[in-house]
C-alpha cells in the first residue's frame, strides 16, 4: 500500500524543476498503470500496512482517482502554454491525489474523515487560482462552508463512537442498534452534502461553473464519490436505524433527481447543465446505497465509476469549445458540427454514455440500481421511469442544441481540435465502455 503512496509523494519534488510538466504527467500515467496491474478483487481488506489497505470498493475508486488526476494534467494544456504557474498547478494536482488516495485507503473512520476534509483545500486552491470569473471566490466559500457545516457534527459523532466501541477501525465496528436519531442524521449528513443530495446541492453547479477544467474534472470525477464511499462505510454502524429511516432519503433523492432533471432543461451554460446532470445521477446512487442490499451497493459503485469517467469527459468537451469561442453559452455554441465535425463524434459518444446507453458502464450501474430500488418498493418504478426518460431528454437537448443549427455569426475561425484533446477524450471514453465487458467484477 505504502509503495504507491511513496511513489506519488516522491513525484512532488519534481514540481520544483523547470519544465517538469510532461515528466510528472508521464510518471502519473505510469503509476496508474502499475496500480492497475496489481489487481485485487477480494471482498475483504488486503495489502494492509499500518493505516492503509483496500477492498475492491476502494480499489476501483483509487484507480479512478489516479486516472482522472493524470487526465487533469492532459486537459490543462492551456495552463502550461500560458505559463500560468504550471509547477504549482502540478503540485496541487499531486497533493489532491495524495489526499484522495489516503481517504479511499484509510482503515479507520477518523483518518478517513481527516483526509476527506483535506481534499477540500487543494480543490479550493484550484478554483481560486486557476478559475475563470471573479465570482470564483464566492463559489469557493460556498463549497467550503456547505461541506464544513455538514461534516463538523460527523466529527463529534465519531468521538462518540470511539468512546462507545474504543476503536474506529472499519472491520471492528458493529451496529449500534437504536442508539438515537440525531446520531444517524449526523453520521450520514456530511456524505449526503458531499454527494450532493437534492436540497443541499447548490454549491455544486456554482463550483463547477467557476472552476477551471481540472477542478471540474476532479469534482465530478472523484470528489462526489467520496460521499458515496463514506455512506457505504458507515452504513455498518447505523444499519438498524437505516432500516427505519432510509425511506426518507431514498424518496427525497429520487424525487429530487426528477426535479433536477427539469432544472437541466432550463440551463443555458454548458457546464451548469452537466453539473446538474451529475446531481440527477448521484440521486440514483444515493437511492441504491440507502436500500442497503448487494445490488444497490455494487450498482452504485459501477455507476459512480461510469459517471466519473463520463461527466469528466463531458466537462472536457465543454472546455474545448470554451477555449475556442470564449463562451459556454448554448446560445453561442450552436452548429458546432459545421465547424468541428470530428469533435461532434465525441460529443455523441459521451452524450450517449451519459444517458446510459449500451455498452457503457453507466448502463450496468443503472440496471442494477433499478433492480435494487424496485426490490425495495415496486411503486418507485414511476419515479425511476421519469428519471431515466428525462436523463435522455436533457442529454439529447444538450447534444442537439450545441451541435446542430446555424452557427453564431461571430465565429470566423475555429480549429478542428488537437491530438491532445482527442487523446484525452479517448482515454475517458475507452475505459467507460470496455469496463462493461467486466461487469461481473462489480458484482462478485
């Protein structure tokens, strides 16, 4: 376990070198491939060092973190070309990767909490340092306060658990029975805000719109998954109370997903639309985790991985257009198929993955979540029907509006796309569709 951690830690001094951008970039891809080869699929924790170890739930998410962080550097070519503190930027990405790696591989709830909170700091610095509009300060403060306000009670609850059980080690925790209601709420609230659940989701679109492309990729790709992973881990302590009260979160998140899908139709900003669609997808994941059955937990894992790759790719596409036209407004980005025909193919491929068409990993996840939520209550098929239908509708709206129609008269010149961008999109799309062949891995 520690060998991978040390590998990332020893990459950080390279940031001090001039022109270390491509060196660190290549070494990050190398480390993700090395991590991929040491492939484990046992249900129990393995590769345990003093504080770190993983089972395959965390293995998949660590691999996703490695992959997305490597792609963040590919996507941020403009930071390198304009020499806008590229060394410090790479350092931030590596620091964020260390935090994510430690939080997914922590064996104790307290160390998970510490690293879970620490991942906010580099994200905030990415938004403040490399964001676009002056509103990024407000967006950063939104992000910090939403997350901190919800997760301080969790820290107090963890102290309570420790005084009761004398350990916070995952494998030694047991169900607290009907302890008390606020214990259950505080335990789960921090993760629901991080996911984010409907009603506490307002920080997400704000942060996405103001963040640079790297910030958006890591937010959509990995940071939202910390919430799902946390719920999966703490459900063991609160399963008795969960059987009583989970119906509330389940119904709230599913109905919220439908409402957010309606909000998606009204967006004119491309990034904002993709950010709201993330909220709609995560509502399915919350529903699956709250049913507390095997289909739900494993389905939410595969949807989290699929959504991480897919929405990260969509953010890259919106950024490619933004770098050309200087605007993300759908009113200006019309008829892009006339100007960038080869990019329209990637728009189509990633949009179809976003609406969970075969053979994407999103389809595997959504089918198993349908299974688990329907097994919990057969009446939920009404909401799920709307959720699936509208996710197709707003994705089609985004695709057709941005690619078809007559293009904006102010656009005189537009390049077709660089090799770096096609490579970046391919590395999002290929694992997303090839992992479908290994669907049984998620349902061991």
